[in-house]
C-alpha cells in the first residue's frame, strides 16, 4: 500500500488546513463552546477526507471465486465509484467491478465488507442507523444523523437500512429455530445453547400480546383475509437474576391456608389491611443478570420454541426457582406446560383485578363507594389466597333477579376466569417464595418494547416483517445487549 501518498496528503493538505484552523480560532476562554463545535465539524471533515484519501491508495486486489451463478471466471472491469454515508460524513470511493461474460453479471466483491447489507451506508454507520431506529421514529433518526454526523439520509433510507438489519437477524434466528424443531428430543439436548455465565437464583418468563397496525396481514395467519389492520404481536421476555431482599417485602401469615379449598367469610382477612393490603407492600425486585426479549407475529408453536431457546441461552432451567407469568390465556398456558413444566405458573395480579373492577363497575357504578368496597373485599380475598371466598361472593351477585345481560356476562366471564386459573393464583405462596405476582415485566414488554416504538401517532402501516425487524433491534436495546447482538450478526467476514 502506498502510504507515502497519505503522508504527502497530510503534509500538503491537512497540516495547512489545521494551521489555518488554528489561525481562525478565537482567543478568549469564554468562546470554549464555539471552539468545541468548530473543532468537531472540522475534524470530522478532515477525518472524512483522510478516509477517502486512504481508500484511493488502498490495495484493491482481491481473490475472486468464480461467478456466483455459473462458476465461470470473472474479469476485472475497472474501478467504479460508490458514495457511502459513513460516521465521518459522505465519502466517495472507488472499488473494482468484476464481470461474468456468460451471465452478463457484475459483482463488486468489496461491497460485502464495505456496504451494510447492500445499502448506501458503511457497516459502522449501519450500526448507528439501527441503534437510532430502534429507539425512535425513522424521521427523528434521520434528523439526528444529520445533526450528529453531518450525514443526510432520507427517512425511507433510514427505515430500509434498519428494517433490513432486523429482518436479517430474524431470518437467521428463524432458521435456527426450524432446525431445532426438526430434531428429535434427544438430538435437541446437544444442539441447544447452554448458558455458561453465572447462574441466577430466580428465573422469570412472561409473555403477552400487543397490537400493531400493519398495512397487510402477518404471514403466519394463513386463513385470514389480507388487509390492513391491527394485528397482535406476541411479546415475550425471559429473565434470570437474584431477588433483592430490601426488608419491605410483605410478611405472610403462616396460618393462612392458600389454595382453592379455603372458603371464608365475605370480609377481608386479618392480614389484609396495613402494608400487606392487596397489591401494595409487595415490592418485588430482582437484580437481573440476563434478559432476552422478543416480539413477533408468530404461531403459538413458534413463540413457545423461541421462548424456550432464549430460556436455554440465559440459563433459565438452571435456576432453582422458576416462574411463568401470564394473563392466563389458553395459548400461554400451552406454552408454559410444554416448555416450562417446572416453572410455577402465576396469573398476573393486575389482570385479575381488571376483571374484578369491570364487574364492580357494572354492578355498582364506576367509582362509587360501593364498587370500591366490593373491589377491595374481592382483592383482599384473592390476595390472601381465599379464592373460594371470592368466587362465592361473585356467584352470590349472579343470583340477583334484575341483572342486565351485560352484568350477567361480566359475572360469568369473571367466574370462569378465576375458576379456570385457581392453580395460578396462590398469591400468598408466591409472595413467600419471593416471586413476582404482577407482570410489571409483561406490561413493560408491551409498553416499552412494542407500543413505545410501534404504536405512537404516525407509526402505522408497518409491513409485518418490517415491524418485526425494528422490534428485533429494539429487543436487543431493551435487553442491554445491542453491541453483543450486533457483533454476533454483523461482524464483517471475508
Ligand atoms: Zn456467470
């Protein structure tokens, strides 16, 4: 490589430019901010010039395999220009073109290493575009790229770069899942990822649905009409860590008999008032060691397998205490039973209280004192594990003669919900074990991971794979492993 030319360039161009810059700088310390800005802009430009100068003298020889289509020898056809958006600004470079005479096809063998997924951005810039697009709308990412890097990319380009990256990761992970799904249970054991990091004492899995507006139907919904609309992504997270004991966790009354066979009077139990009252006093905190999240338009079978693979990856099954938080929906129960048989299934406390509140509002009027009293009593019973008592109180209301159809439906729905989830509502036991009972985690998944990026105004009409692509990048951010994920999937290789 002709580094001599680069050195000449430094002496002939950069040094005079720097000397002139020094001349232009103001004299007073009060101008600090201005100097900072000027230096940043000018040095960025010099670095961009340097990168372009370097690319002009860099070695372009490269060994070429035959034509990708026919295997024929390819011929060098000179250097072709390429403009790339880089973190040092827009840079023009020239790279060799090779041509297959038989197929009349051109290839640019350097592009695989220079351009990010065949886009007009460098690999390093591609990473910035993806990180920004994971965090904010494409238009805002484009604004920030101009502000921070002096690079002008239109919103559509930003969108295309980020979505293509996310799609690529999803495609690789889908193939991995399909391979594992095709294996026998015995073969699976050796093919699964095993966690090598420090094991955690507590493992929490949770999954929930969230709605996204897309311009077409997600592919996995085979029998539905293809039209724009709101479709459900399934968002899941797997976390392992250690529970944090900060001394404010609730005490559990040891004489309390939780479980389905504990009928009781309609009044709150002895341990209900005070700091231990329902929903309060239970400060579950977890020092998270590792977490993996995702949100996909997928079948239940695929979501289950994706959760399972991530669970293996973080060492979920090595944790002595495992739980699976959900809203009790049938598809989630199936996933829990198939892939997490040893995890304690827990019905999200907030979902239960939603049912109770709905019934109370219909029976006694929204926000009335009577409704509040009724809600507090049912919550106290459920909190204490006295499910029989809560059900008794609900069915008691059902016996009234003057109920509207809406009231009857709500009462029936709530009865079915609570009755069908009895074994997932042993809240005193969960509290005693130090398990989470409200899926602040599932809530966070839905709101932070999905809705924060896909459901704001102006964030409509995603393509399903595009939304999934952005959500894949966002999940890596959410889990605090963006850099790790990036180098896993986008390390330049020959
Ligand atoms: Zn060919």
